C-alpha cells in the first residue's frame, strides 16, 4: 500500500470517529432538553390546576350571589303584586257599594217617572176630550166640517203660495236677466264694434251702360241673332227697352248675371258683336268670374286668418260673393259671423280658431243649395265632412239652424253670431208679405190665451203688448202668461233677433159725482 492510501484511510477513520462522537453528544443534549421540557410542563400543569381551582371557587360564589339576588327580587315583586291586588279588591268593594246606592236611587226615580207617565196619560185623555168638544163646537159655529175647513185653508194657502212664488220668480228673473243682459251686451257690443261689415241690397238685375242708343241695335243683331246667342250662352234675359243708353240683364242667378255683364261690357268696348265673338267673350267672362271666385275665397280665408281649407271649399266660399239672403251678401255675412264667433269665443275662453272656422263655413251650403235638395245647413255639413273638416266644425254648420243637436259651445256661438249678423238693423230686409204674416201670427198667438182683451204687435214685430182683463188675470197670472206666450212664440215662429212680450194689467175705478 502506498502512503497516499494510508492517509486517505486515516482521514476516513478520523471523520467516522468524529461523526460518532458528535452523534453521541447531540443525543445527550436532546435527552437533557427532553427532561428539562418535561419538568417545565409538569410545573405548568400544576400551576394551571391551582388556577382552575381558584376560578371554580370564584364562579360558585358569584352564582350563589346571583341566585340570592334573584330570589330577593322575586320576593319583592310578589309582595308588590299582593299589595296591588289588595288595593284593587278594596276599590271594587267601594264601587259595588256606590252602584248599590245608585241602583236604589234609580228605582226611586223609576217609580216617580211611572207615576208622572200615568198623570200624563190622564192629561192626554182630558186634552183629547176637550179637543173633541172644541172641534164639535167649532163645526157647529162655523157650519163647516173639519174636512171642509181643511180644504178651505189649503185653498187659501195655495193661493198665497202661488202669489209669493210668482213674485219670487219675477224678482229672480229680473235680477238674473239684468246681470245676463249686461254681460251679454258687453260681449256682443264689443264683437259687433270690432267686425262691422258693409251690406248690399238684394237685386236680380244688372244695368249695363251703353255709349249710345245705336249700340242697342248692334246688340240685338240681324233678326235678333246676337241677343239670342248671348241669352242662350249665359242664361240671362236681356231687356232692351226705351231706357236711354242702358241694357238691363235679369236673372235669379247672380253668377250668370256677372258673366253676362262682363261679356257684354267687353263686346261693347271691342265693338265687334256677332255670334262667334259673343261665344268667345262669354268664355273669357266665365274664366274671369272663376278666377274672381277663387280670389274672393282666398281673400276671405286671409281676412279671417283661417288656413288649411280644401281648395274646393275656398271656391265655394268665393261663390258666396254672388249669393244674397234677404238682401244680405252671404260672403260678407259669413265673414261677419266668423269674426263675431271668434271674438265671443275669446271673451268666454273657448277655442277661437274653431269658432272662426265654423263661422266662416256655416253657410257654405248656400253656394250649392239651388243644385242640391235639402236645408242649406245640412248640405253645408255634408260638404265640410266630404272635404275632411273636423267633427266639431261639421256639427256647428249642421246645428246653426237647429236641424241637429249642438255638441260644442263653439256651435252655440256660431248660431248666436249668425243671429246677430242677420238681426242687425239694415242687414236684411223682408218681403212685405212675410212681414205682415209674422205680425198677424204674433197677435193671433197672444189672442189665443184666455183673459186677453187686446194685443198689439209694434216696433216692426219686435214687441207685442197684451192687455188682459183684470177681473180674470191677477198680477201673478201676468207673469205666468208672459212666460207661456214666450214659449209658444219660440216654438211656432221664425224671426230674426228677439221679441219683447209686455203683459199689461190695468184696474180702473170709475164713479160720477152728481
């Protein structure tokens, strides 16, 4: 073996021995630590056991103290309850004594009341007996039975009540009428003042001026060809008489008259009058009238501030320029009604646009009423409905003469505005025959009532004065008669504006000194 190997083996042996020695030392140190730890653990356990015994004793003492305290509280509460029960028992006993006393008092009062009731029953019997005797004595003295006397008193009471009710009704009506008249006058006066319109007289003829009488012959033409052509094309009668330098155009249709007038004036200016030229001028005149109708309709919508009308409705409005009713131009009347309805709607806080629109269109049916059968109000409503006007406008048009029931307040205003426009002084004129018939009908209605002595229709039929027989009609009866006559006139007559009813009762006492 070489030295190197011996050295290596020696080192190995040395390392091994060192490791064994280290292991032994470590083992002894561990055993020492274990013994030391066991001793410390035993010590800790002993101390913990001592502390546990001490805590246990303290807990037992605290529990005993708590039990003692609870027992003391329970005993105290029990004593308090027993004392309270004793107090309540004494109180109940006292109340029983009081109730017993009250019961005795009530029994005594009941006995007293029973005695008084017996006395009252006895008195009632005596009173009833006295009442029977008095009643018999009264019947004997008056010569009337109780039933007859009762009826007499009732009749007198009815008479007094009738008189009092008539006085109250008269006072209430007067006061209400005064307030309503003042308010309505303010509204209507304001409306009329702000939209007064011109009126024209109704006419069925136009007069065309001629430059000279020689022109009459040229208008007639050879063998009357020119005049016949003009009459055939326009549907108008030409009256050529001795009137100097004038030709009269007559027709019930104002549009035809206007076409004939324009055509004839153009022929006179042109100077060439023959059938072909007449036909050409008539066609031009028709186109001019159509343009004028459209412009008038547009002007009417512009003046009233109404937009969105169908073009056919605008044309129908323009046609109303050539339509009159009792001498009043229908287009002017429609404008006035529109403005009146709008102003009154503004005063009353209603829909101004709706009132003005319905007022402008309310007589639209008159533009075609000679072509379609039926009342112009219903015709106008159908036309408005056809061209998509609102239901409120259609109803206002249909209802403005009472043909259908009104559904809106604006419809009422349109009817009122129509009546105001028609009833204004000078707005319309009536034929003499219709005027006389209305006056006669007024007097006939008044004379049909019992107790009427005389009646007079005055103020152009706007007032009727009725003289009654004082021995048949009393003061209360005059009030009742006036109201009844008003209702009859409203139901049986058609009239513009309003009619005043004056019932006059006059008592005269006449004697002679001799």
